[in-house]
C-alpha cells in the first residue's frame, strides 16, 4: 500500500460529502469487497457502541478504504482481507494499547504514531475522534474501539497491499 497523503483523504471527504448516499454506497462497496471486515464489525464486541459512534466508525472506515483504493490512474482493488489477519492485527493493537497506554488515550496514540507507515490516515482517525465541547457523542470506550478498529483496517490493508 502506497502512502496515502492528507490531500487524498481530503479529496475523498469532498467526494463523499457531494453524494447524497455516498457513505452508504461506499459501505456497500466495502462490504462486497471486504466481507470479513464487515462481519468483524458486526460482532458482539461492537454492540457496546452507541448508534452515533457506530455511524462514525462506518464513516471512518469508508474514508480510509476509499482514500486508499482510489487513484487518478485507475482504482486499486485490494485483496480480500482474511478474518485471521483482522483478528491478529486487532489483537496486536489491543495488546499495545493495554500494555502501553490504557491509562492515557493520548499516550497510546503517541505509541501508535511512532514510525507508522500511514501517518496521515491515522491522523485523520485521531482528528475524527476529537471531543467537541458541546457534543459528547463519543464515549471514552467508543473512542478507543473506533480508533483501534480503524487502525486495524489500515494495518490489514498495508500488509495486503
């Protein structure tokens, strides 16, 4: 997987904002191309997320996937990510979080960013999860789950691409 720059992410966001059902269509495409990941986020572990948190997770995953697979020349079709890889990457990310930063979300993020090959994608995820003083939509647990899940997708795509 080549490095996805911030400008590519911003272009994807603009395209998604222009389409009336662009996010739903993007998630349908994601589901068709990556069924194991959709099954993963449909598992019992994600029932803890509030509806708005789950919607944010879907949005973030669609942006990551669309940003990564689109190219000016031709769209990139990623190999189907296997369930075993998803589980392995997710487990690895949670181990790092629990060992290094479970007491402090910001400290955990610093660890993940250190020499990360897809820093702009990870920064997008972090920015998407910033607390809004007026809107307490995202719980602490929700923020952790969404971040780890998004990083797991990026990790899987990086390994496969």
